[in-house]
């Protein structure tokens, strides 16, 4: 398939990129600086542009089968309006170009999943430590919900750099988490790529952890 990855130079996005190439997909990596070009591959092309550059977004998205977002802010105390506006722009261009499938990486604690966390951790993590990035993810999720896209929102637990594991829990139903669940970025990348052919979670949010 032809896929576009936003956030392809990040810690999770770069894993999605590597796995997608290994699986034989044609990948367009949308990056904001040429300094993010660290890999060459016959099935990989880069489009360099800002998230509000509709012409560059159109260049990247036109003709794709699906888009992935692994975008995330770099601060726990400052919001990322450029990413929030960027998601809006990505959705608009996808709709105008007829590219339907959008797989968005969010986090447990965004939206209604905040209530899935046990009370002590909910206050510590969702209301204090990660309050700002979770608020940004919630805004992005709300924008995606209003679109005409075939979206899937992936909400992982805390991300780590461990290897892929086949032992994961995931679902869409309301749940009550125990402790502070985590999952490797590699396992999340595998799950996200599976959504290209597994259509059971279209227009649904999925929590996932090990």
C-alpha cells in the first residue's frame, strides 16, 4: 500500500516507517526539515513542509491509501497549536483528496479514556503530569471524529523502548485499568500497521497495553 507517515522522524514514527518498509509498503514521510532525512530506500520518499502548508500536504497525501499520525508535542507544559492546526489541515486535505483511512496515535488518558485510569494515577498523570499533551490529543481526536474519514484512534499506555511482544491487551469498551499500564513503541507500531487490513476498529478508539 501507499502510506503517508506524519511524525516519521519521532521515536514511534520512525519505527512505523521501518516496519512499513519491511512489509513492502510505499512510504511517504512528511517531515518539517531536511535534517530529519536519515534513511534512503527505494520505496521511501520524503516531502518537506510545515503542517500548515496545504500544497505540500496535498503533494504527500494525494494518491495514498492511508495516513498515519505519530505527531506529538515536545513539552509537558506548553500546548502544541501547530500540531492541533496541522491535524485539522491533514484531515481537510485527506477529505479533499479522497484519502479515507487515517490512523492516529493518541494516548490513554485522552478523551473519555481519562476515566479508565485508577483515581490516584488519574489525578497524578492525567490532571498533572500529562495534562497538556492529553488535552492536545483530545482536541485532535475531536477534530478527527467530526471528519468523514475512516479513522482509528490508538490509545496506548506509557510508551517504552522494549521489543515487540505478542502478549497485549486491547479493546474499545469502557475498562478499568490497574496501575499504570505500558507498552513498547514497537508493539504499538505493529498494531497500527495491522489496521491497514484489519477493519474492525474503523471509527473507533482502541486502548492498548502489555
